[in-house]
């Protein structure tokens, strides 16, 4: 086998982070991951902005920055009508050219299992089982279709943490132990299925599997994860930890390392192994920043007046700004009613805005990543800001003012980075993105509510205990990979072209990233020069929409996972 015909295995750990694994490695509790790191190169991997599953895996699949694939969230927004949340779901049909197609066209045999954003499955050279955002296992999520019956009855795409109706926060989740056992079982079944496919189907040149259990574990069990590794971050308050759940969390982490070992072994000594995550993880945000209230204080946003006695949203804001009344109502009103009121308020915070007197408003992107949209004439139903100079002056002022927001409780700056959208993204979708992007300190989240008493309030009861961070992880080892140990400044955007270079396939000019040349010796790079191809030669895919039923199933699952 010539080195250009290397087999490549990509192990994806959704939300995997050295902030969790480093202490475990130091304690000798992840021997297989440790071996992999010692054999090659590794380092933190800068995710996309936002550091979010949908955006990050879309960048992996297309080799493009979010400005070119257009995915900032799971959903598609109706910007013109002030939709800040989104309705229809994004899916893989939107991608003009995928890594899978490029590899298939180059004659490589593929095994692609559970990568998010792959539904509906593509007719690859090999097989594909789609991942997150697949409506259900009832859907056609396997290519070729004959393989579906081989997955087994217990194969699931994701855990189901469906909550009861519109109930909010931790109530009505399954028990912690049930949730944890579901995560462990999902990973075990995925491994069993994958090993069976590798044994029975044609040998692969490129294989990839993503484990989403890591993301689910870190979202819902963060205090346990911190305790399991010896407190990586002191921000999470100590809570009562159930020893049985604690054992289960430790077992899951050990099982994950065993799975890595099993995959590396099954791939064989000639294979290159690439392990990566889509974003990092840390404790849930402690502070909520009411950015619409901030815009109101700046005179850029105006609340409308009350529309009759039954204007619930108006009343909510009125009550929310009177803490004594809020406290009294909390005592008097049943929790169930309070929960549904919170749900309604989150969905309709834009309903309180007087669009004809508003220049700018918040579009939440992902917790610490926030968009500010300018109510521009022609682009919005009731736009008032003139394009050109007035628009730019407003953006300048928002950016300048954002940089001076401080958290009065801690004295520290709230905004890490404030910039125009075109400073972060390039491509045809940039003009559909919020005009200004604010990246908050990760201990803060941007909230749309207008009912905040102050600009910044503590966020004592997050729905999930862990949330995403910018720093994902990366590791690579193989016969041609140098043993350089830790590398700095690695970017998710550079992984797809690096994969194609490893596989000896020309990189399309639609890719935004660069090959990670630091992985190789100069002699190797001289013998294997980076090659490029023009994408115009590649045919476009046809579109397919989700049915109303599939849409509802997806919504239910994402709500259960705390994403909607
Ligand atoms: Zn993720």
C-alpha cells in the first residue's frame, strides 16, 4: 500500500474537550487516548462562531465557514418578519458539495456513521447512517437502504429526553440515572453496530463515526463530570452528587476510552487516526445579559404601549421590572403556570417591540454568541434605518457601546469581542446573518427578554448544567504523522482540507481552510504536494423537504435536549 492510499478513520466526540480529558489522561484513566496522543500531534481545536453542533459539523462537512454554508442554528429564520428563533430545520440538502461526495468521486470506499447534519443520507461509495437532525429511525436514514435492517432494533440516533408538554427546566426529565443509562447504552449499541458493519461490508478507505453521548453527558451532568475529573472549573456550585450516578459517569468515560481503543485496533496499524470534537464544554452561564434592555437604554429600541387589559407580554414586562410584585406573584401563582408563562415570554419577547421606533434588536445565536440586527429599510417589514451611512454609524455605535458593558457584580467586561458580521464570515449567506456579532464572556448569555429588572441578572437555574465553549479538541496519529505532541492554533475549518490531503484527494476551491502542514515532515510534503480542484465540475444535489410529521418529531427531540 503506497502512503497516498492511506486509510483514514475519523473519531468524532461531540463536545469533546481536553478540559475534561486532560486531568483523566494525567490520572492514567484514558490509556487509549493517551497512546494516540503520544503517537502523533494534538491540540485544542478552534470551533466555528458560534461553537455549536450544527454550525461546526456543517463546516466539517463542507470545508466552508458559516458564511458560505449558512448554518448558524438548527433552524431557518424568516428575517423579514422579525423571526428571531427560526422555524424550518436545516438539513444536508443545502450543501452543494460534501466531503463525502468528494471522497466518493475520488473512488474512496466510505463508512460514515452518525455524523450530525448528514440527513437525508447521501448516495456515497460505501455506506452512510445519518446523525443528529435525523427526524426519527422511521425515516430513510441509511444508505444503502438494505443496511437498515442490519442495524438492529435497539439502534438509536439520539437519546430521547422528552419533557412533558411545555414544562420548563429540570422538572419532568427522566431521572438522572435513566438519562445516564440511555447515554451509555446508545454508545454501546453504536459501537456494536459499527463493528458489525466494518466486518460485513466492503473494507473502507475513509471511516467516520461521531459519538454524541459526550455532548449529552457534558450538558446534563457537568457537576458530575467536574467531580469525576477532579474539578476542572470552580464555577459550578457543588451540588448533592448521587454516588450511583457518579459511578455511572466515571464508567461512561472509561467506556469511551475503550471504544477509542477498539476503533483504533479495528482500523489497523496502517490507518491514520484522527480524533476531533466540534466544540468544547464548560459550566453553564452564571449571568444573563438582557441585550434588548441594553438597546432600549441606548435609545435604539422602543417598547410598544399596552394593547388593552389582556396584553400579557406588556404586563409581564411591567411586573418583571417591579421586583416586589414579582416576588409576591411567585409565591401566589402555581409553578406550572409560571413555567408556561416563561415559555410564552421567551417565544414572544419580540412581540413587545415597537418596530416603527426600533433601530436594533437582539437575535440570540448560541448562549454567549449574540446577534444584533439593524432594522433596515427594505430588509425588514417595518424597517426604519436607511442603508449606507446611517446603517454603518449605528453599527459603529453598537460595537463601541458593547465593548464598555461591564458586569456590576464582578466588575469584569461582558463582551469579549464585538464586530461586524463580515469580519467573522465570508460568503453568500453573510447578508442574512445579524449585522453585528457580540461574543460574550462565556460565563454570560444573551437573553431577549424585556422583563429584566437590571441589565445583568444572575442565572441561577440553568436548564442544563454544561454549555459549549470555543475550544474543541484534535488529535492525529498514523504512519506518516510526525510525533510533535501539542500543536497550537488548530482550527476546525482546516480539518476537511487536511483529511483530503491525507487521502491523496485534490482540495476543491470551495474550501475555506488550509492543510495542517505541521503534521508532516518536509520530505513527506515534498513527496505529497497539496493539490486543488475546481468545483464547477461537480454536479449539484436535488432538494428534499421534511414532512410536517418529521418536523414535529425533530422539534420534540430538540426541546427535550434543551435546544429549543
Ligand atoms: Zn456539538
